[in-house]
C-alpha cells in the first residue's frame, strides 16, 4: 500500500528574492529597533501567498540554521521575545515587491552578550506529486549588547582521528560557552613517539560563527611529509581567537 505523506520542504527559493537578509547591529537597553526587509518576485513568477514569522535561532554541528519555537527557545540569548514582523501574511504578485518591518524594543534588563533570532519568510505549500512543497528564506538577527561584557570562551568536547592513506583526518567538536557569537581558529599538530612534529596545520578560522551554547564540528586534514610508519602518534589540537588567545587544547593518541 502506498502511503502519501504531506510534508514541507524548506529550501532556498528560486522564485523570490530578498534584501535585508541580515540584521547585525550593536544595540543598547531600551533601544527601539526597526529593520526593513524587502521581498521581490520576477515577472515570470506566479502569485505567491507568503507568511513571515520570528523564531528562536540555533545552529547544528554542521552550521545549518535551526528554527526554535517559543517552547524550544528558552535560552537567555534569544531576541525572539522582543521582536515582531509585519505583515505576517501577504500576497506577492509577479514583478512586485513587499516591504516587511522587523521591529522591537530591547528590554532595559537585557543583560550582556549577544541576542539572536531568525525571521523565516515562507511560501504557502504547493502540491508536488505526493508531497506539499514550500520554499523559504531566512533573515538572520545578530544583535550585540553595546558596552556589555562579552565573553568569548569555549571548550573542545570531542576529538577523533582517522587515516586517509598517510594523511590524518581530524574531527573536532567545539562548544561556545561564552555569551556572544564568534569565529574561532582551529590548529593541529601531529607528533611521533619521540615528540617530533611530523605535520602541522596553522590555526585556520572556521567559515561561520558559533552561537552561544552551540557546538560546531570542525574537520581538518594534516598532510605528513612522508609515510607514517607503524607506531604510536599523538594529535594535539588547539582552538584560539584571532588575537591568539587559546580557548582550549586537547590531545589524543592513536596507532598506525
């Protein structure tokens, strides 16, 4: 028996575009916020029924955005509770533009660090075979509380090593334990049983920021100058800030 399941696929839209896709600003307690988002469609598009909603913002270990509902969005770094977007529903005709306003007021007792949210603009589901398909674009909200204490701290929570021929593959999971987003740098060194450095990776900045309380899987590869002979080896990994401040370091041993 064939079971048809209605589902929503959130994918980057080819049918409409957006300006104002990132709202990144230093803000003060009590400040009123206004951010303009413009959604546009091409002349060849069909009329699109659309909705806009403010969600909490998290990222998975791969760096993909995750929408958090009010029930899930319970962290202290959320901007969702003091933001709203209008209109929440509208029809976008071919070749037309719709102006949305994201507004809010920063609480007087907002505290320190960063505050984050996602605005998701979605088309109404349309039938495509056995599923309902919708397209969406996300607007990132990255607010930093001005003149507050910003803590950029973190820890390596997992470190694993595997081999690819004579190259060493490193999987490192790093958690942001601070109160603001940032892009750390990951470096690594491969040492032989006698402590000699056989391969070295200069600290390299990851591609996208890690939000507070979130973790990121960082994968790097070390290329040895020669063949790795059977024996014991040590992999030392270090995560730093741009100024060279060491956030955490960890080592693991393995055999070839």
